[in-house]
């Protein structure tokens, strides 16, 4: 939608995707660590 206005938006979206994936991985790793530390 915004590509018509600013060619850099695609790069920003890609960077946000990478950041989002990293956050999801960190959350998953933390959840695994929590389970190992204090199994339910």
C-alpha cells in the first residue's frame, strides 16, 4: 500500500519482520527455560 509513496517502506517491513521473529524466538526460549526451571 505504501510502496507507491516510499520505496524504503519495504525494507522497514522486512526489518520489522526480522525483529518480530527474534522476539518470538526469545519468548519461546524463555518459555522453555521456565519449564525446565519449574516444571508444571
